[in-house]
C-alpha cells in the first residue's frame, strides 16, 4: 500500500512540474493557483516578481462561511466568481492560470470558467 501512495505522489509531482515549466508570469499577469484537498478548494493570486500574495479565497474562508462550501463543482463556481470580483476590485484583468498539476476538468474547469465569466482573461 505504501508503494502505491508513493507512486501516486511521484506521478503528481511530475505532472505538477511539467505544467509549471510552461508558465510565464509577470507583474502585469500574476499567477492564479488552484489547490484541492480532500475537503476544500483554495485559489490564490501570486505576484512572482515581488513574491507576494495579491488575494486569496477558499471554501473555508470567513467571507464564504455563510455559503457552506465544500469540494463540489458548485463550490468551485462560487469561488471562481468570488476571486474574479476580488481581482476586478484590484484592477487586474489578466492572469496566468496555474492548475497545479490537476487535470483540467471538473472542479478546476468550473473554477476557471466562472472566473472567465467574471471578466478575467487567461
């Protein structure tokens, strides 16, 4: 069983590094990183030139506490809309989407699509 877990971790790490080497972020286009756990979804926007977090949101953050979000596709849509509003308030229209090694379907795709509907360009 331990060998299977370590193999999965190795495969995930390979996918993650393979997708990250193609990303080019800048001060004009910060990086939108999506992370999933077994219970929640997290999204944060990072400026790589200054090494700072511009804004972040998750399904457990205080501003989303009244919505009772989890890890389903509907929660990902709500988070995408919320991060788009935060980015618009900070006058950021373009970001680089970092799916962090996850496949682009399901929750990751739902978050990206709702973020695009909010006016953010990838």
